[in-house]
C-alpha cells in the first residue's frame, strides 16, 4: 500500500515537473498561439471581464464586431470560464491545464487497472502509460478535454458491466461542465452508442442502465450548451458564417496520404505522439501476441484506431462530398472529428502492446523499460514551452505586449468604447486583450451578415490575392484585415522590419461607417493617405513581439 502511494506521489511530482516552467517563467512562458492565444483564450478573457456571464439569450458582448451574441461564447456552466473569473488570465491557463493533466493521469490509471490490463501485470506499465498519457501536449481549451476521455470511458465501462458506484454518477455529472461537446464529446457519445449497439447484437440484451447513463450524459451536455442549442435550432434569425464553409474534394491518393499522416504525426488538436515508440511497440506486439483474450482486445483497439484514421483521411473524398451536398445532415456532420478519440485508443493499445512485450522471454522486460523511457523523453521534448521556444519564439508577455498597448491607449486618450480599431499583421486578440474594441476577430461561430459587411473593408486586398480570397470566403473564421504583402498568419517583428506594405487597398468609408477610427499595423504602410489614413505614431517596447504603427482615419 505504502509502495503504491509512493509511486502515485512520484507520478504527480513528474507532472508538476513537466508543468514547472509555467511557475518558473510565469508570463515569459512560450504558449501555443494557433487556436489558443489567438482565439479560444481571448473568448474566456473577454467573457470573464464582461459582466455578462449570466446575461440572457439576447445579450451581446460589445467589445467585438460592434456587439456579438453572448451565445457564441462559452456557457456559464463551463468550469474553465470560472478559472478566468477568479484568476488572472495566465494563472487561469496554468490551473486549467494542470487540472486536465491530473485528471488524465487518474482517469487512465483507473481505466487500465480495472478494464484493460491483466491483474498480474507489472505495475510499471500501469503507472507509466497513465503518466505519459497525462503529459501529452493537450491544448488548454476545446480539445484539451481529450484528457478526460479515459475517466469517462472508465465510468461507462463500469456501468456497462453493472459494477458502478454512486460516485461514478457524480463524476459523470461533473464531466460535461469541464468538456467540449461539439469538438470532442459528440464523437465519443457516438462511439459509446456504437458500443451499445455491438453489445445488443452480440448479447441480445438492451442493458437499460447503460442506455440511461448515455441519455443522461447527453442531456447534461445539452443543458450545459443551451446557448449553442438555442442559436443552432431555435433562433431562426441567427445564420452562422459556417454555412459558407467550402471543403475541397480530395482524390483517393490524397485521402490515403492524410490517413497515413495522422497515424504517423497525429493532429495538432489531438496529438498522440505515436511515432516512433507506440508504432514500434505495436509491431513487436503483433509479432509476438499469443494470448487469445489479449489478442482480441489488441486487434479491436487496432481496428478502432484505423477506423478513426480513415474517417479523418477520407472525410473530403470526392464521392463522400457529393453525397453530403445532397444530404444536409451529412454535410453538417464532420466525420473526421473522430480523430479526437485517437489519443485515448492509441494509449489503450500501447498498454496492450507493452503487456505482450513484457512477457517475451529473454529481452521483454528490458525492451518494455526502454520503450517507456524513450517515450517519456520524447514527451518532455514536446512540452509546449520547449516547442514554443523553438517554433514561435514569442512568449505570453511579448505576445500581448501590455506595456506597449497601455502607452498607445494613454496617448490616444479617448475611452476605448467610443471607437473601433482593426489590426494588420497581428492577431486581433492582442488588441482585445488590452481593452480595445475591435471590428476584427477570430471566432468559430459568428453571424454571416457580419462576415459580408466586414468583407467590404477588405475586398480590395482579397481581389489581389486568390489564396487570401479563398481563405476568407470559403472559411472566414479569421475575420482579419489582410494585405498581400504580409503572411496570412502574423509573425514576429524581425520579419516585419524587412516589409513595407505597398498599395494597401481597404474601404475606409465602410470602416468609418462601422465605427472604425484607428488601424494598428505591425509593418509600415506606405502612402497611407491613399486610404484616408494618417500616420499617428510608431510604438516599440523591449517586452513586445511587435512594433506597432498606429494610423488614424482622416
């Protein structure tokens, strides 16, 4: 007993060690920018500051797009939102991610111990697989709730076998408060439904308690996401920009390549880190597997992994898109999102693989230890702060550049709610974080009418670049000011120092009619007077990733 407690303490200490750079570096930590600091992060920040957390279904948040519906932001029942309410933004980010990792560890531990591994198997595999899963590079928002899938699966398997306790139901009621239904759990619920259907066909039993649990779980999610349900199914005046999404049809060869890629590399939002260790483990186990029960489970999880990979790879195959264009439900349903479940099943499969390898005579135990050690080292290397220092080279403090924007705000003098701004070459989330009211933003759901209105401002630049035009017209979640002279995705001032924006074309009359007054640019705009803009001042700061050129509308 004491030995097991000691191992638990060691594992939790490793998780804290993995997270320690956040504590040591603080706001100088390197965090993912894409689909993180540029979007979901600022959604929580703005809502937590808005005094509109509990506002009604007709409420708007004025700081974006001249007032965007409160309903497109996280629910008041979202636990992550309350971290941002009670803690400063960076601390909230840290607490949220730390809690995800701790729950991921205990969830995987319980799942493997009770439902996956043999009772007599070495505890090294149990603790190691649980720990390494908990250290995967989860994003802190949206897909971060992948960390809770093992715990959820553990509870549903308990219920499936009629071996549940009262606290399983309590935890089941908690999970929707800390998870994302559209991005992750819609697909896990569908998987559980398929599991129930499999049992029904095989055992000829309905298993009513499992059905009840699945329905209850789904209803709790719908209650939590009642705002999303309202604008999707009941607010007929709300038309999302998502109806204009265009997905390019892929050939069979392209689909096969995407399938192989997700098995090899994983996906940004759901990183399994399967290559090379998990794949090598699978090959060795495949060559040595003998035990019938273990063999069946090993093959079942392998089949599930390949099925999810095929769903991802073949989502855009030409014949599926042709069918989807004729059936509305298929067009709206993104079957590729099953890839969100891949980390869960990769690590269940790895546990089976290590169990087989451990039992190989002569070298099995040594190889198991080696594979675990290598995977642990690779996971530490993939720490988002380590990777951020290599890839982005912009830390949290530099990204939001509070000192620089405080100076801009002071020099302008006017109350920030009395005018609107747009950003060029930097993410609009930066200005929003610093209290400015923006016409541009990154949102996964906003009114189609606003997309068309904002497009009038940038139509001149879109005409000059077909790629930018497709990027906005066929997707448009990044409602940004674009220039063909700048990268589509903002970069650092070391890049912008070599760039002069030539012949910028924006409709400043439309900009003015929408309340626009200032343009914040990361690069110098040549001849701004052509667009009825006047250079105001250049702002620089040693703690900023950007130099900001401020232009005022004439």
